[in-house]
């Protein structure tokens, strides 16, 4: 651009037009995400995910994470430490290092009244709602969707790219990977039927939440910084997110 531009006029205008087209596509995608048009309400009876080359690894990790989430903090060996609690919320950690790098497993257990596990997972995993509760996301683009499995591309506000695989994604070029993150959100719904036979209301619902994660930053951040960050941010995230879901669902039909 300017008198010293190496682009010819036609090349310059082509570049401008291409940039405008890209902005329009991103805006259209944003509107589709917000309207929920890209997310199926119910998964198809058969999913092409099982034929994907990553399916064996996906299935292995999912089974492993769900099994760990179901275990109590005293059932999977010693080392779990309670490091934060607030009301019904309890947060535990095990201090672990691999090759000198911090990879502390974390587990949060929380109980919230008035919502179901389906509703909580719906707002957590659907990208059209991520703008509402995600503090760091700037753009979310759905790349792949196999019914219950969705892989999204997310642009962080600090202009750091992030691939957020709701189950798993492995980039082909491992040199571009800066952090390994495994997250499991397991929700269980309890319904206490009204004694007088009245219809079930939100006052009769209780959701038990188990949120587990393992973060391996590959040595990009010192152990003291990581442990200080998750001690502050994890409880804050759970309180903020569950409050958001309660606010979104309070005047809507129950989603079982």
C-alpha cells in the first residue's frame, strides 16, 4: 500500500476484495453459530466418527477420562490434595512432573441446583455459546462435526491460535504444538420427584459436576506460575460458568 507498494493496482484491489470476502464469511459464520444452525440437536443414528483415523485414540482417552472422573479422590491412589473450596465446590490436585515439567492432574467436584447435566454440557460444548462465557475467545470456527464429536478452531484475544478439540485432535505437525490439554466434563442429573405428584420443576433438579483436566505446557511456563494460575482461575471459571447456565435456563423448559 502507498507509493512504494510492489503490488500492481489490480493485485492490490484483488487482495482488498479477498480480505473483505473473508470478513463477510467470518461474520456469516458468527451469525450461524449464534443461531445454532450448525449444531444438531440430536446426533444422527450412525456417526462417521468411528471410521476416522483418530477414533481408536479418541475412544481410548474418553474411556480413560470418564473412568477417572467417576473415581473418588480416595480411590485412585494417594496424593490428591484439597486446594480450594467454596460452598458445594471442592477442588483437588496431584502435584506431578514429567521430565521436569508440571502436569498436575486437577479434579473439581461441584453440585448445582436447578439445572441438568444435559444443559450444562450443551452450553459448554456448543461453540455458538462460547462467546457468552469464554473470557479469552475472540472467534470460534467449527471445523469438523461428527454428531457428538466436534472440533473447533478458536482465536484467542491475544492473537494466539488455539485448536480446541472437544474430544481430541492431533495436528500433523507436532512442531507447532505449544501445549497439551486434556479436559473431561462429566455431569450427572438427580431428580427428586415432588411428593404431591406435581410436575417436576427446576427446584427438584440437582446436577453433580466433575471437571478433570491435565495440562502440559511443554516447559513454556514455570511450575510456580502454573500452580498459582489454576488455583485462582479454576474455581472462578466453575462459578462463572454454572451461574451462566442457570441464568440461561431459568425460564426455559427442562432439557433432560
